[in-house]
C-alpha cells in the first residue's frame, strides 16, 4: 500500500509538471490564435525546403502548442518526433533573439535549416533579418540560444 501511495504521488507530481510545461510553452511561444508558425506546416520546411500552409483538418498538439500540417503523412511524421520539427526559440525571429533578446514576429516563408533545426526570421520589404543572421550566424546563434534559455527556463 505504501508503494502504491508513493507511485500515485509521483504520478500526480509528473502530471503537474507536464501541465506547467504546457502553460509555459503557450505563454512563451509565438502563437496566433493558439497555433504555431501562423498555421504553416513545420514538416514541409524539412521535406520540401519550403513553407506550406497547413490545414486545421491535420492538426496536432504537442505540449500545449498546436501545429497544422499540409497532409496526414506530415502530421504523422511530426507526432513521431516533434522535437525534430519544432522551430527554434518558440517560433520567434532567430535574428532578433540573438541580436536584441526580443521576441519578434516572423515571416513563415523566411527560414533556414541549420544542423537539422528550423530557424524562422522576420522579413519585410525593407528588412530581411535572415540576411543579417547569415553575416554573423555563429555569434548570433550563441546569443540566441543563451537568451532563449533565460526566457524559457
């Protein structure tokens, strides 16, 4: 009976931690109406090297964050390994995270895959932060990683 009580307590604590993690993610991630990447499919960045709008018919939720997918196959790929496909820095602009430690909106069609990870960037007709990132990528990535850790953890 004592072992059962201990296991039950551990399960209760674990559920609480999972809920807290989900709440933190929904607070800190770049979400539009609760959906990540403005509804773009995170898998197509890797499989087709382009941004394709997802469909809410193919939605999946991972630790409180909702993603849309262009196909059921992409949804299945994501569900099997969500950490592989999730954007870095909660989907905020990678350049801004490194350069100014700010959470800045992104243009889902401005992205880079680096070492198997998805980085998203702000892009307006006068300002493409991906170009700025490319000029000092190593330094900006180091700073962005550090800044995101401070924000997210």
